């Protein structure tokens, strides 16, 4: 019996999703892409899950990229469809109503870097290597690398990575903002899960509204973004969690959020 492409472990309120193709450094083929999209849709709908940690099996790779065996022979129309499939997975991650933390345990190259870019937070081990090496193959990124990377680290740093195809190590990734935190390999998952637990303890509707406001507002002019924020603030005020959180603060006790 073959090993599953994905391993999902749920210990409420957290979920850990592992890409389980270590023999090919967790490279993503079309089958695994479809499974990832389905898994994230299921996790987004699961109200008991309040944060997700995404990682790769083994010690060498988070996700090494797209499966080159599938990529090599694609005609133009199928290549576009493959790009759209990968973008669909990344969009599903970025659009989650709960935070997704990438635990980058090794290589995150090409499509693997693009999946990490779609996550809300990226923590890496000291062994992490991130990059977009597509130009080395006469290819360009197709799952959002040309769009999300400049938005995250700035045009200059992004173009240096995109045009040379050279990966950056964990220290450089942290410096330019591609990683949010770097820890020793043995501490990576526990650090991600500790952060996920802290977030999961916050008001779930507030987290959801915060993610939506940031997602909708980050690329619009400031006045439009502030209007989005004000709308979300007003929506938060309509929730039981708002009343519970503010009352608990005044009563000097820990709030008991119920996601209502």
C-alpha cells in the first residue's frame, strides 16, 4: 500500500498538514495539488480548527517545487492549466479564514516557495533555503511568485531572487522579510505550534475579520483600506465575542470566546 501524499493531524484547536512525498523532496504533482486544495477547504470549514501548520515530511525539504516530470512535457494550454491549479491552491491558503503557518524545514523552491508565500506566517529552520529557480530551467514562476514575492519583500529583493534563480538561506530570508522567524531545526514545529496556540486562544471571529481586512485592504489606497477596516471593526462589534472580550477585560478575567 502506497504512502498518502498528505498527512493531516488534528488536535483541536490546531491542525498540522504535512506534504508526504519525501522521496521527491515533497514536490507537488497534480494529484497532490488537488488533495491540498481539498484539505484546505475542509480545514477552513472546520470550526473546531483555529490555526494550521503546514510542513513537509523528512529533514530536507518543505516543498521542493512542482514535479518536473509532469512539467517537462506540458503543451501550452496544459501548462496554463497547471499554473492555474497551483495558483488555486495558493489562493485557497491565502484566503483561509484562520491563519496558516508555514514550517519551512528545508528547501522551499519554485512552487514550494510560492506555497510558503501564500501562508500568513513563515517560520524557518536554520537549514531553510528559499528561492524561485525557474529561470534555470527556462521557465518562469507560475503559482504566484512574480506577484506575491515583490509584494512581500519589495521589487528589488524579489527580482534578485527571480532573475538569478539563486536561493537565499534562512538568515537572508529573515533579513528581507521572506521568513518571519528562524529557529534551530529541532525547535521548528514546536515554535510554530506554540504560536498557533496563542493565535487560537484569541477571538476567532476577530482573527477572521482581521485576516479578511488585511487581505482586502493591503493592495488598495490607504483611504479605501481604512474604510475596509472600519467596516470590519463594526462587524466585530456585533459579535458575542466582542462583548465577552471587553467584559472579561473589565472584570480582570480570561475571556471565553465561542466564535459567535
